[in-house]
C-alpha cells in the first residue's frame, strides 16, 4: 500500500476555512475513490493552523489518480492562498497493526 503524509500550515486567519475544505476533500476521496482506503485529518491542539494528513492508497497509481479528481483539483485551487506551508512525504506500508 502507498502512504502519503502531508503537513500543512494554513494562513491563521483562514485556518477554519482551510480545515472545512480539507475535510470535504477527505470525505470525497474516501467515498468516491475505490483506491483511497484511508484519509485522516489531524490538527494540533495548540495551533489550529497546523494540520497533518495521513492517507493510504492501494498503490501509487491510485494516489496519482487522486491528484486528477475534480474534488482534489477544486480543493487545491481553493486553498492555494490559504496555505503558508505544505510538505508532502510518501511511504510504502511495511506492516499493519504492529504495536
């Protein structure tokens, strides 16, 4: 499986709007994309403008397809001016349920 993490820092005065748009994108991704298995949105308790995403896709091709969906493209355009920082990392899942 293909794992994507994204750390965002939203523009503080648009953090609430950013989070709303991000939640909509996450829901649409899980609901409409068979290759998207998980899409978690996390926020820092100390800083609501600091956001972390954890996404799991069946493979790299499913993630690449995600980047072309209308809901992602709409989200990406909408939040462009609301994003102060964005760092994307990708991984391959090595084990599940390991404690």
